[in-house]
């Protein structure tokens, strides 16, 4: 049988707060074990690995500068 982790252990392993872990659990993003309704909540390492896999996003390639800028061009001032 796989070892069960407490909320505190799981949050520490993931590097997130317990509140963030609880929100993910409430939203159905991470699987959990609860033997009795309103009882202690536990997580398996496999469920945490699946959560990490679903939360991992591929990096987008850097866009090549097209010469445009976010600033508005200055007006030409004649001296």
C-alpha cells in the first residue's frame, strides 16, 4: 500500500500553502483520501504527481521583435 501524506506534508512537498492545496482539492484538481465524511484528508504521492503533471505548462518560444514597441512614438519636435 502506498504511504498517505497529510495536508501539511503534501503542501510542503508541492511547495504551496495548505490553503492552496485545499483550494485545488475543492476544485477537483487533486485526488485525495478521506475515510470518514468531515474527517482527516490524505494524499498519495501518485495523486500529487498527477496534479503536478496537469499543472505543468510548456514554455512558449520567445517572440521575435517585430520592431513595434508598446510606447507611442514621440512627436517630431523641430528646433
